[in-house]
C-alpha cells in the first residue's frame, strides 16, 4: 500500500527552523506575490510629508534668521518738535518717503578699506526715496553731503539733546546724532514727513553686490586714486566687492572732484543694481535671492515700521507696477557756495522739488532734466519699447538750477556727465 506523499521540508538559514516548501498549482506556475500598492503609497506619502515638514521648518528658520539679522531703531522719542503732516489721499494707498543713508563707519568687518578705523561714522550718501500714492512713479533725490544747511535741534541715540547750529555740512547731523538727527534735518528743511529710514554700512553693500554676481558699470577712462586705495580700469564690465565700493566712493581726480559727480554715479549704480536684482537671472535663482537677502539684512538698520521681512516686502510690493524708466534718480538742485567753492547750497529750484513731493505731485520735465532713470543704466535689460526718460533726452550740467536744453556745447556737457556717472554705453 502506497502512503500519501508528504510536503518536502527545507531549513531556514537564518533561524534554523523547518518550513514546508511552497506548493505550486497545477501547471508549475508560481503564485503571484500579494500586491504592494498600498505599501508604496504609504512610503511615498510619508516621504512627501517629511519633505514638506523639512521645507516648512527651513522656511521658518530662514525667515527668523533674516529677521534676526536686522537692527531695529525706534527714533520716535528722539525727534524734537512737531513733525510734518502726512499727505491726505483718497485712494487705497498713501505716498511713502523712505530716507536711505549710507554709513561710512570703518568699524564693521571688512569696512576698514582706507585705514580710518575708529574715526566714527558719517553719512556720505543720503537719498530720499518718494513713492507716489498712485504707484505710477518713484523718485530718488540725492542730497550732497557738502550741502550747507541750518541743522535743527535733535537728539542722539542716547536721548541727549543736540543743539541747533547754522551753516553746517549736511552729513554733520548723522555724525553727531545718527539717523534720528538726519531724519529731523530732512523734515525740518523740506517739510516732508519721513515714513521710514534705512541705514546701510560698507560691509552690507559689498555683500549685496557679491550676492547677485556683481553689477555692470561703464567706466569711461581709467580712474587712478591710489592715494585712497582706488584704481579702476576703463571699460564696461561687472564689478563686485571692494571694486564696487571704490566705484561709488571715488571722487578725487574724477570730473571736478566734487561730491556732485559721486552722487550721480551712486544714482546710476543703484539703478543698475536694482535692474540686476529684478532680472530673471537673479529672481529665478533661489540661492542668489537668499544670499542677497542675508547680505542685505545683516548690514541694515531700520525703523520699527520695517522690523521684519513681511513689512519690508509689503513696501517693496509698491514698486511692482512701476517700470524701471519710471524710477528716476536726481540730485537736489544746487550751486557752489559763494563763501566756499568746496561746498554747495540749494537753489530756489530745490524748494520747488520739495514742494511738489510734499503734495505728491509728479516732478516737471524741467526739474528732472538731469535725472537718471533705472532703465537707462548698464545693468538694465534693454526691453523693446523702452521709452527714454527726460534725463536721457535733455541737457543739463547738473550743478546749477538750469534745466534747459541748448546747443552742442550743452549736449557735450551732458554726455560727459553721464559718462562720469557710469552711463557711457
């Protein structure tokens, strides 16, 4: 009698146990493994969840990190006397006035470029940015540091009162009282309410330029001021780091050697830098954007109204519909001081500029005859249909109150002025 066939046993190499060998159905085909679809979906879902959490936490960390970089200064109690009223508007927005000051303190990391560490700080660059309520145009008004003005009473960062003084250089206010004293000076002399202020130091400036891969400039001739550590060869190219800082600082041996030429060169550089930041090469590159924001926030001192990136972003959003050619930079009209040719004083046309900005009115063609628009700078992309601004089509020496056009002599002077400002392309 034949016994029924028993299943073959095999040993488990890992555990040493014995298990029945898998039986096969008729035909010799192995049974299909149970579906693993649900397992794959679970793994994929868990991976996505981890990725979202990591990204979210990373963004929160980045946001906090960038906010932590900012230095916030509350100057409300340091401004003496009544402040100008804001302009009454009926639309959804109000005009904004942002005072930008460049601190030349040499005490920050990498800022001692001319061996002046410990010499305090001044504001060699002062630009009042006016954004219109209708968000159709913006102006950057440079105030030469050599302007002779009557400084009002103010307070410094420690709350100590700084007495008023007559016939003072413009940038003295910053050296004796910091941003609060400069804001008081602007409001007292122009009647314009300053809504926000920003102070940028040397280190932050250099880092911002480096973060976007440099800024394109045009140098008409070799600038040699080695006595102050500056040497820049002629040509159109991108510059970064110390070269960029030297470019916006140099004044000796360039043009008439005054601060007026330097102010116009700074205007052109800021316009070119803005165009570079807004270009697709920068905005489409997250690494560049983060580096730029990190560099910018590390060296910024701002008022309490801009104490985080969200508020700063909301301010920047106001510029989104303004074309580069509608962002115009100009120097407040001045003439040389008859008592000191090395200094300047504001002309009657300066009062017209301040009056129109106080009322949030567009500046006239005459007042903007020597203006530079951000769309005409070397770094701006020459888009089809770009319309030239008044500053590109009018002639002016830029140092007096006249904005009228004239013959070939004035055209040549205008061309030379633009070349010295880095607009020789």
